[in-house]
């Protein structure tokens, strides 16, 4: 049975229902989803738990506050991993914390 995981990234002006895609390998199925801010990402994370996703990895655009929001949203039901950038090149050299607040 393959691991079902998700990769969440933040980017302004995206729609989570439209900006998502699966990559399926024999051992891992990864759903990549774009969220316009931390609040939307937290809601998506809650839904992923219900859908049976077993792990979430967050892009480097999530700052410390953003990671905390996702960890809180999943209530310890699945692990949350993080790719880290202090400032993210895809977000104009800023942290998601600076753009999306706490």
C-alpha cells in the first residue's frame, strides 16, 4: 500500500480547488496543493486528515507562524514536515509570516 502524502505551498491569487495535482509512484502518492494564505492552508490540512492523507509537507514559504497553524489544524493526527527558507524566492524574498500574518 502506498503512502498518501500532501505537499502544501502558499502563493497569492490561487484557488485550492483548481491548483492541485497528484503524482503517484508505486510507493508514494503525493497531492500538491496551492493555498492563497495560512487560513486556507489550515482548512485544507484539516480536510486532508479526513481524506486519509498520512503526512503533510509544507513549502519553504510557510514561516514559523504558518507551520504552527498547520500543526494546530491537524491536531497531532498526522506528521507535518517542513522545507525551510528564511526568505522565499517565490514570495518576493519574504517569509510567509510577513505576507500572511500570524
